[in-house]
């Protein structure tokens, strides 16, 4: 079950079960405040200072998505890539798409926690299929945790691995820093840019773009952080 924009959404993870539905529960005091302040409208769309909608509406998670526990390959992917800590702590919502055989990382807005997108990682390569797939078209990064300091990485698995080392993990789902990302990142006290070595030039550009908004730093990492232990990540960041 999940609470989305004044509704309780529920469905069963079992593939053979088709129980699903929505129950109107009303909005919380925080929901009402957000609407009153104009940061969110009555449909759950985020507004900028000019009153223009700058974020896609809520993404409805398909009913057939399953729990990670239902698929051993999906669970093993999380284990190998040091994602289980974030998963068990519920710092993010990770599911399994049985139709596309993907581990799915749902993407939520920082302001209200509404799911606006999802990114799926293919478990077994198939010709013509991309390794990563965005299910919607939101301009939102994938954020794990709500710590004071964030580590910016390329993929969702690395962001989950970063969480276990005591930081918030932020995945750009690539190597580009979109303008919409800055509004999410400026709320962190410190941001450490940790892209792969082949994206060093972009790391420097990203550092310059973030510096006016937060205490930004660059770390040139020796390997992808999802293959590192929490202790190794702490040593790499080395505050």
C-alpha cells in the first residue's frame, strides 16, 4: 500500500492475484500546507515561483510490479551491488517488473514524496533492449535517504550503495545535471560529485554549476561506488 495525493493505493504483489484499488483518505496537514503555499496544486503537481507547473503528475506504479523477494535474480542483483541496506531500511522503494525483467527504482519528489517516475535496470541483456529504462519523463533525480550531505553518482545502484556509507545517494541516471536537479540538490549542506573517470570533464562542469547553491566538491573515484563497501566509500569521500 502507498499514500499518493490523498488516496490509499493498494495491490497484491502475487502475479496470479488481481486485487487492487484506491481509497480516498483525504489530505494530511502537510498536503494542505503545500497547496496553501502554492508549492503543490490540488492535483499534486509542483509549481514554481511563477505559478507554472514544473513537474509531471504522479506516476502510477503498474499493478503487475512485484516485490523483490519474488525473484531471486532481482534480489541477487541488489546483493551484488550493495543495495540491500537501502532496500531493507526503506530509504527507497525498489520493485521488480516481471514483464520487462527489470529491477525498478521508483523516483519520488523530495517535497511531498509523490512517485513521479521509475528507472528499470535490465537483469539479463537482450538484443535491442537498453540496460536502463525510464518509465515516465520526469526531470527528477533518484534520491536515497535524507541525510545532510549527498553523493552524486550516475546510476541508481550506486546511489543505494552510497546510502549505506552514511550519505544520501543521488543518481543522475546518466552524466548530465539538468536544471530541475539543482532545485533538489541545493537543499543538501554538501554535495560530492562522484562520476566515473571518463566523465571527469562533466564532473568539473557539475561542480561549477552547483557551487552557487551548495557546498560542492569533486571526488575522482577509482571504481564505480556500487562495487565498494561502506568503509571504502567513506575513505573515497574523505571529508
